C-alpha cells in the first residue's frame, strides 16, 4: 500500500515544485541524483571511474509537452556524448522516449532518437532506451525494433514485473539485442503486472535464466542485470560461470546512491558494474520512484527529516 501511494505521488509534479523550495529536500535528493547540471554528474562519474566502475548518464525528464522541449533534450544528450568523449569516460547515455517527444509525435521522437544514436554509434558506444510505464511498452519495443538494423548500438529494457515480459524478451532475443533486465518502477494494475515482490523476483529469475542461456548466447545477446538484490546478482554470476560466459559478455547495473556497498564485492568476483547517474532539474518523479522501490530509502528520508 505504501509503495502504491508513493508511485501515485510520483506523478504529481506540483508536489515536486513545492518540495524544490526546501533546502533540506535538495540535500536529500542528492543521495539519488548527482545534481542539476552535467558538470555535477560528470564529477561523480569521474570519481567512480577511478574506482573501476562503468557508468551511464541520464538527463532527467519525461512526458515533455512541446517539440522544442523534446529537441532540447536531444541536444543535451548530444552535448553529453561529446563531453564523454572529451573526458575519455567509460560512460554511455540512457534516455526516455517520452523525453524525446513520444507523446507528441512518433516521427519527432524517432528523429531525436536517431540523432543521439548517430552520435553514440560514431563514438563506438551503446545507447540505452529506457522503458517507461506499460502505456509505452509496445510503442517502445516497436520503435526499438525499427531502429535496431541501422543502429546495433541501440539497447533496450525489459521490466520483470510486467506479465508480458517473457514474450517481449523472446522477441528481443530474435534480434540479438542488447537488453537490460530491471524490475520496473511504475504504478501498474495487477492484471498487467505482478503485484508482490516475491512474484516479481520469481519473474526476474526466470528472465535472467533466459538471458543467460544457450539460446541467448547463440543470438549474440549482451545482457545487463539491473538489480540491487544480492540473491539475483549472485544468481547471474553463478549461471554465467556454469555456462562459462566471460565477464565481458554481460554486466550488473545499479542506480547511483543505492547499495554502493556492493560495488567492490561484485567487482571482486570479476564482474563488470555499471552505475546509472541521473542529473537535472526534473528530479521529482525519479526521486519518489526510488523511495517506492525500497523501504530503506524512505527510512533514510524520514530520519533526515527528523534531524532537520
């Protein structure tokens, strides 16, 4: 019930605008968001690279209302990619299609997406196309399917909490896709998504096994496992070891500010760890979804509010 309430509140932008005026809120948000500027994000990424971590950068924003906003988001990503190259960072871009204008026009969104894919492909880097709520799942997969032949650097995301995801994953396997498996962080009805953590974890495990299978290997799939749950992380490590999949053929992905205590332990197993580093003024929805994902995040917030 608490998770459902937080996910509902994550859609209320006016609350974020009110919270933004509180200095304490800004300090708490910094646990999960690197800052409001790209320079702040790159400072975090540089420090992580010095410890052997890979990274992904995302410019926070979604559901833009005008074409100008969508084109501006694309320009920001182009600037980020140029700066990544200039700084020689082991970093890729991760973006949302509604930030590039999917609500406004598929043609506009595709134009913006292809500009970013062109730049990232020229740099020899992947570009992750994030998954959003179930309202966008089919449109996202269809757009990914259409750009994949020209842009093999395009990477897609599957959400384990959706009931449809096994079929979607098999669809992507046939493309030899680069696939991030995450749990999912949006408010969904039970007819579309598994309602309990146990069911979501079970689904994640089944999809993980499929991504680390002879079928996936034969298709040339590169999987990334986005999770902070230790049992799932070690399950991926064991399965890859059993199949003799080398560590450079998959990666573990985590979010900035969550379970950073695991980074060194995962790397000690010889695995690649990539941390997603978000930045930008539109932090509210992302921040509240992080609180909804783990009770420990909300407890951290409440403790700091009481201290304030």
